[in-house]
């Protein structure tokens, strides 16, 4: 039996889930209430990487680095779709929800924000491991 089949893939980690819920509400407040030039476009993008990571870690037992990298690549893919103006090709440019979720403008600073979110995740997870703290 190979390693993937011999271990449980699904789990539930309440603390990661709590972080997911808290980050979701922070993102909601940022998306609906803030219309500035720093927090909404960049801090929001940084936090969304952490939000998706925490969501994945809430339910799946994949390794930390693999999960963080998958979330980063997913974020890059969404940003690439913005470069190809996907929202206009699927005729959702007038949908506020689609504009919030998918975005409508490619920016290299967004890619940087996603990368900083990834680095933050790895930093925190390594510190947690160093201090032998279990975040379950």
C-alpha cells in the first residue's frame, strides 16, 4: 500500500477553521468597506492566500509546504486569468461579486502580495514547528 493510501487525507482542524472564518470576515470588511490604495488591493491579496491556506489545512492533511505552494500557484493562476481578461470573456464584467472574487485587472503587485502571503505562511509554520506547537 503506498503512502497516500495508507494515511488519512481528510481531517478537521478547528483552529485552522477558526482562522479561516476570522480571515473571511476580515476580507469581507476589506472588500465591502475599504476603498483605499493599500489595504484593499495589497493587504487583501496577501490575506486571501493565508485564508485559502487555512481553509485547506482545516480539512486536508497535506504537507505544509505542498499546501502553501498549491495555494500560491492557484493565486497566480487567478491573476493570470485577469491578464487574459477572463471576466469579460465570460460576460461577468458587470457582476460585483465576480469582480471581487475573480478580479478584473492584472497587476504585478498582486503577484508580489500573494508571494509575501506564501512566505508569511512558511515563516509561521516553521516557527510553530520550531517551538513544537501543534495547531490542531
